[in-house]
């Protein structure tokens, strides 16, 4: 049981838009920055979003992040088959004094 | 180019110890906090431990507290994880990850570079 709650799976057609939610509490998302990671099959995770909304250099603007209260959302537009991956949200939990991740969401591009 | 290369994984019996290493290159190692994150086969990411740039702050997941010890040698640009009293549930791929901040546990822990991982299997 993960501290942060994500839907197990989402799907959409190529070219469409998808959103992935991440729900937490005041001890984590509510008072700390959120990051998002993409993990392609058989590879290490890759940072997509940090400080809720910022993209590292090299990450296309098709990927976006937002946060409201104790929830965060990753948006992906112009879906490509290469976007098929597992996506994780992460943040610091001030009560646990630990980094916490969501359980992950598997994106299928139909 | 940033490179993180983990080593030290392997098959170990329950109750025994193992020490993981992570060799870093391509960035100023002592400017950043470092972390260990693990992933059991077919499961999600689990943060294990983090250490600040100067080893002044160390944080652990409850699941490993008291059994695992994180350390770093800035002169050698290396990160370590000493794992004692290993359990079957510690079986996972262990990743070394670079923080974007000098501080671990600052509330701004983002991992912008990851190694490829080293596999730890705890079994009799």
C-alpha cells in the first residue's frame, strides 16, 4: 500500500492526451514539491517533472505537471507509442521523514 | 556526461550482509545529495535511503532503519549502502540516484540521474 495513490493503468490513442493523478495528504504533497518519473520497460526511471511543474532540459513540453492541494497531475499530450511506460509520482513526506512514491501507473497507447 | 555505476549485488542468505557501491562521474559529486532506491521484480519504486552532500544528514525508510547504513566518500566519488540482517523482502534491483539538491530530506528531493541498478537476491 503506497503512501501516494495513483491509478494502476491509463490508456489513450496516439495523438490524444492523457492525465495521471497522484493523491496524497498534507504531510506529503500538501506541503512539499512533487516530481514525476517515466520508466520505460527494462530501463531505469527518468525524471520528467520536478518542483510540481518544471521540466528538466531535454524533456519535451508534451509533458506537464500541476498540483492542487494534496493532489498532483501529470499530463501528456500528443501521445506516441514510445510513451508506453510506467509513471511514478514522488515527494517528501514530512511525517515519515522519507521520500515516498506512488504505486505507479502503466500507460498504454492503443 | 553523468554516469552512475552500481556494483556489489548478488545472492546472499537471509541474515547475512552485503555492501553496495555506486561510482559516480561526470558531475561534481560533493555538490549533491545521493540516494538509494530499490524496485522488486514487477513492483514499484521504493526509496531506501538518502545522504546529504557532506554526510551531515542521512535518512532511511522505516523498512531498513537499523539494518542499512548509507555512506559516501567524496574523494572517491562513491556512494555506499551497507546492508545487514538481510531479509527475503529486501530482494530487489537497487538503484543509485543523484539528487538535484545538496541536501537529503529537504522536501526537494528529485532524482535527475539514475544508475542501471545492481540486483540483490536474499534467499537460502
